[in-house]
C-alpha cells in the first residue's frame, strides 16, 4: 500500500504531460511559440495543483501545530494537578503528612466522619423503623447497657423491639435514651452498638432520605477544614475534564487521565460526587468512562465494606442527582 500510493500520485501528475505529448507533439519543437503554449498549458494545469498541495501542506502543518500546542497544555495542567498533590502537606497529631499520603489522610477522615455519623443514624433508625432492625442489634444495645451477663438478652431484645414499635416516633426517641443515654453522652459500648447498627444498615436505607444528607454533611465538614486543598484539587480536575471534552484527542487524554488516578483519588472523587457539589460535566465524565466501576477493589476505604451490588446501586443514585 505504501508503494502503490506514491506510484499512483506520480502517474496522476504525469498524465497532463503525457496527454499533451500524445495529442500535440511527437518530439521537441524548434518553435518558440509552441514552447510558450506548452508553458501556459503546464502552468494552467500544475499551478492549481501546486496551490492545492501547498494549501494542504500548510493545513497539515497548522493541524500538527495545534495538536502539539494542545498536547503541551493538557500535560501541563495535568502536571499542575499532580504537583498540587506532591507539594501539599499538613500537620496532624501523628506528625506531618505530605504528598500522596494526604489523599489517604483525607479519605480516612471522610470515612471516620461517616462512621461517627452512623452513631446518630443508629438512633434515627430505632426511632423511625424499629420493626426493620434485626434482633441481634437490639441485643447489642442491651448488652452495652447491662453488666449482667446472665440476662436472657434474646427475650429482652424482643420485648424492646415490640415496645418501640408500639410507640410513636417522639416517644421512641425518649425511650431509646433509657438504653443508650442522650446524644453525645453514650458510653463506649453504647457508642459502638449504635455505630454498628448505623453502619450495617447504611446501604439498606433509602438514599434520598438518609445517605444523601450524610454524604453532603460529611464532605462539607471536611471541606471547611481542608478547603485549600479540596477546592484547588476538584476545580482543577473539573477544568481538565472540560478541556478533554472539548479536545479532538478526548479518548487519548481521558485514558491518560484515568491511568494517573490512584485508588485514594477515586474514592475522593466518589465522596465529592456524593456531596452533590461537583459539576455535571465531571459526573458525566466519570460515569461515561466508568472511572468508579472498580470501587469494589477499594471497598475497604468505604463504610461497611459494600458489596458490588451495593456499590452499583450507590453509583446509580449518585449519578441520578446530576441528571
């Protein structure tokens, strides 16, 4: 194929000359007028062809220049994003944290805040849906309250469940205090029992009614403290995504960007999308390129080790918020 194309081009370029020689001459002429006519003929034929070739060459050079310029800008803004991570540092009670370890730190902070909110979620579930809570978690609450291990907690758990179901929501809230104390005043065991209840039921409850607000609250809480990094990281990421979407090399750029994302960045992006603060363009890009489809590999960074089915449902709910 590489040989055929140049040969075909040569034949096409020689055709006007061959046609002229065949129809008008069989040798070299001594007449200057005929040479003048031949020159006009050649100029008339090859002038436009030369102009086309020159125009095409300029177009290709201009196109290559635009591509190189676009490549340079893309890799520069992507490098700026990476340098933002590398150059960031903060001090914690454990010491100084810097570079990509800060992403691990932020993801852990988000995880811990959700886990903490699950304590209140546990109370809320006892108040709103006591009939859906398994007997095991009533037993945990009773065991956290009592030091008498001879008590038949299974029977007591059944009685507590029936009692809560018989009460209205306000009465339930007050009755719960008899077993786990007031909000913020739980013992360590009571705190753990409520947290376990909230964590286990986290993906079983309605997204719109519960989890949506929890994600937003958790992200906003951490953003207030670490906004200098959060804002810069996500605004730059959204700029990169918008740049990719407008580029003619969007597939190549998208693949390169995705290849650079660490597991902590993917989880970080998950929380950002779940907070409903992201731009629609970022959510669409993440969904179309299936960036978070492998979250199961990192589910230990998410509350209660969600299953693939739970993660799929969670992502569908999050993507739905942006449509």
